[in-house]
C-alpha cells in the first residue's frame, strides 16, 4: 500500500479490497518498519486522525506540494479513487 500511495492511514484503507489484512495487523507491520527506519510515522495528511505512515521520498514530495504557490488550477479526481475520501 505504501508503494502505491506513498502515505497510508486507516481511513484510506477502508475503501480498498476486502482481501487486505485489517488495519490493526498492518499497523504492527508499519510500526516495525518505522522502528527500523524504513518508513516514517506521523501526521502527514491534515483532517484525518490516527497514525499515518509514509515513505521517506513521499514526505519530500508532500512538502514541495504544500510550499508551492496556489495557481487556481482545478484538479479532477475520480470518484473511484480510494484517495478521494470526499465521495461517500
């Protein structure tokens, strides 16, 4: 999941395939990876509670996006995209 999205948190995974392990099992794996220094834990996506985990390279990209000046351009997201958490 981290390779696909770069950032993972429980709310994002609730729309994924039913064959995925439950969040509590993934959480154990992510905490181990964080302890080894392979991924980072923290709060990366505003507006969502709970633990979040990210690949180190994704953190840099998110910082660049946050610091970029707003251009007023529109962004189109598919309603089927698991990261589109606004559509219920």
